[in-house]
C-alpha cells in the first residue's frame, strides 16, 4: 500500500486566501516531478519539491540534495508526515538528510482528519517523543494539519509568517 502525504493539497490550503496563486493537485501520487516555486509577493518563495516516496523522480536525490546543501537563504524545510501511518522509512531518510546538513526543519503532520482522535493522539505523542530524543535541527513543535477541514492551517500560516519576518504584532 502506498500513501500520499498530501503535499500539494497542503500548499493549496496554505494559499486558499490568495486566489491568484494557482496550485495544482493531482489525483495520482508522485505527480510533482520538478521543483515548483510559489513567490509570495516580495516576502518569500515557497518551494514545492517532488515527494521522496512512491514514484519519486529518478533524479530526486541529486536534485534535492544539491538544492538543500547549496541554498544559503533557505529559512526552513517542512517535512510532511502522514499522521495516519507515522514516520516511515523514507521519512527517516529525509530526517537524516536534514540532520546531516544541519538544516532547520519542521514536521507537519498531515491528514489529521483521516483517523480517530485516539489514533491521532498516539501518533502525535510517538512523533513528539522521536523529535525530542532523536533530532537536533527539528523545531520542537509539531504542526498537525488537515487540508480538508483546514484544521491547523492558520497556525502553520502564522508560523511561516513569523519565520519569514512577516508576522505583524502589536508592541
């Protein structure tokens, strides 16, 4: 069984308030073959990379590794984990790459609407324990989200606005 993590769906949900940004979502996994760049005004650029699981492009490792290693203005890498199945072997490889390159990264748990609250809680606690004990470059807070119900999307948007210097606060 192959799972889709919902990368393009998450990007579409993040940009739901910006109708001028067109995000295509395929019905089939592995549709993103090249990096897609979404410029957010003059503020920052979000880069959608191909997924590293099922149907990953053949040049995935070279393309992504080179980009991650050499991109000096990379503020944060967002690693998407399917909350239904938890951290898979391919996720562990991606985490290892982020740790090896000392990249600041965040874990976003997708599809939180797809399982029971009990199962979701178990997964969140398990992944949080992993982040706390096994990682150094991972932001300590997980971001559970649903691209269907938009649960957690606002908080993730605020986090992105904060790390890119675009969060307006009083004071």
